[in-house]
């Protein structure tokens, strides 16, 4: 059973046991997907609501084909899911883990940029 770092019961010993290779590789792939600013913007919007490709392209000021490619990569790594509405495809962030990950990343960036102290 995995013990998650966010669990209140997770102590320092949790950080001394490495997760298995599959988990590390999947996490690294997710971080690679998040290394692109356009994908971060797209995922941020999808954390708040479902959107189709056209709406996302408008909101992030990118071409539809580029947004479609970004969405395909985010889907491939399990960060984004879809819902079909007739011919229209709606995209959304896949749950609370993705929202928390993205929120923490942006908050860490805010602390870094503003000089605020880190949380323990």
C-alpha cells in the first residue's frame, strides 16, 4: 500500500522509502507534460470547468491544432479526461489530485517570485 506524502500520518520515514519504478516513471511523465506553459494554462482552466478545444484555444491564445495536440498529451498521461456531448468533446482535469498538484505548483512559484517563506 502506498502512503501518500500529504497524509497526516506520513512522517519523515515515508520520504525514505522510494515508490516503485512504475510510479516514479508515471509521475516523471506527468511533470514533463506540465513543463510546457501552454499545457499549464490549459490544465489550469480545466481544473475549474469543462471546455472544448475551441474555447481553450481562445482562452490560451493558441491555435486549435496546437491545443488539440497538447490535450492529447495531457490525456495520454492521465491528467485530462473527456466527455462526449454528441459530436462535441469536452475536456476536464482528472480529479482532485491534478487540481492539488497544479495548485501547489503555482503556489510554490508565487512564494518563490514574491519571496514568501515556504510552508512546512
